[in-house]
């Protein structure tokens, strides 16, 4: 997982500053990713042909964030979740 603005384990961006997060497969044929920010509502997005997905996000508050993401394969296998921690200026 990576972001163009919000650096993992760092402080960057700012309130109202949009950024993108790219989810990439660690294994297998990923069909979708399910994610949530700070244990909020979960959202599922379809993976593209190469198993990646990109989301856009704009913070409304500064502080610490936990982006939790897990992938689901085309066979329906749910893979281990990953936590991407970062702080917003």
C-alpha cells in the first residue's frame, strides 16, 4: 500500500488536502479491497486487471489515522488485514 501524500508512519498532508492510496496485491488474484479509516464504515472497491485499486481521500480533521485494509481473492478467500498508520498535519 502507498500514498502520494500521506506517508506511512509519518506526518504529512493537511486538513482539506486530498491524497490517493493505492492498494496492491501481495499474492494471488485479488478481486477487491475492503478498507476503513479509524474503524469507521467499511468500504469495498473492486481491484483492476492487475489486482490494484486506488482510492481518493481528503481528511476533515488533523491527527492520527489508521487505514485498515484487507483483500479478497477471486476465489473468495479473505486475506490478512494490513494497518497503514499516518498522521495529518
